[in-house]
């Protein structure tokens, strides 16, 4: 297991643009994704059975406009995605990736279209903040689903591509 883990690629940090919809609002910003891969050997008398795990962090800076308010957030998400790999006399078989994520977003700044209007701006900011606080748990749940879904899709795509490349290389150079 240790030997196989040493052979796994070290993934570089990836910067990504964010352009999503969350709770009816457009979310824009940037994220930085770091991922660490690990292979877990699973006992099996009939075949080689391994679990590929991808653990990662997503740090983001986003903003969204809802009504007259614009919210700026700093977010941190953690995800864990697993994919089963089986090797037997018929070849290599994979399962679909499964995973979950947890996320935490902090409001760093809020602006409104009425910030320049005395007294009214206080009322609008107060209402906007109450709505933000009320909707935060639902927004975090949706964000966790999005992070986990993207991490699963990325792992499935990467493993499928690597296996396809390895199969072609084996047939071309060895077989």
C-alpha cells in the first residue's frame, strides 16, 4: 500500500472561476482547489480490490447580488471522494465515485444599492442581513452538494482517462 501511494501523482493546486446559481442568485468569484490522493488496499481472496480516495479543500472568494444587496463571502469547503477499483483476470473494473463535502462561508462585506441614502440604508441593510442569516444554512447545504458533485465527477473523469491511457499504452507498447 505504501509503495502504491508513493506512485500516485501529486496534484497541483488548481485555480478556478466560479459562475454558479445558488438559491436563485448568481454566484461569481474564484476558488483554489487542493487535492491529495490515497490508495487503500482492501482484503479480497479473489481479486485485487482498492479504494482510491481524494481528499481536498476548496478556498473561495465569491459575491452574489440578491435584490438590492450584494454579499461578499470567503468560503472553505472540505471534501472526501472514494472510488472502488477491482482488478481480476477479466481486467480492471471501477465503480462510480461516492463522496461528501462540508462547507463554511463567512460574510466579509455587504453593500446595498441604497448605501448612499441616510436612514433608509440602515433599514435595507438590516433586512438584507436578516435574510442572509435566515438563508445561510440552506445555501451551505446546496454548496456542499455542488462541491461533492464536482469532486465525484472530477475523480470519475480522471480515473477513467488514466485507465484508458494505460490500456492503450499497454496494448501499443507491451502487447
